[in-house]
């Protein structure tokens, strides 16, 4: 784990806690989705950091090379990015429908409307 050393993990933890705080502290549904995306991005960085090996080559057999990096974490992250974009699109579509139906996307106001029914 050379290169950035421990700093990449400090950045990952900062992004993770920022995303978690945003999800917990904000009442706006769009802001909650943004917080989830920040949290998700920190997880992507974490997996990519675990998959990095210094001085490693791509996994193509060449003469004289003995250290290869595993492409699996990068492939999994690529799949997770696609799933994350699709999930965000569905979440934003739901937020639009909630806004059209109830006139707000603030969580407190939605709870007040729900309890008054």
C-alpha cells in the first residue's frame, strides 16, 4: 500500500462519513440520494485501493514478470457503477413522482401528511 500510503484511506473514511451524515441529517429526498452516492463512491474507492498492487503488471503472461494485479475488484466496481447509476435514476424518478403527488420532497412534511390521513 505505497503510493498515497494511508491518505487514500483517510479520504475514503472522510467521504464515507460525509455521505452517511448527509443521509442521516438531511430531510430533503434529493439530498439523501446525493449522500448515498457520496457513500457509494467511497466504497468504490475502497475496493479499488484494495485491488492496487505496486509494481504489478496487467494479468497477461509476459517473460520476466512475476507480480500481477487481480482484475476482479475493478470489474466488480464497473458493475457496481452501472447498478449505482440505475438506482440513482430510479430514486430521482421516485422523488419526482412524490413531488408531483404531494407537492414536497421534505421528509418531515411527508410524515406530517401521512399522520394527518
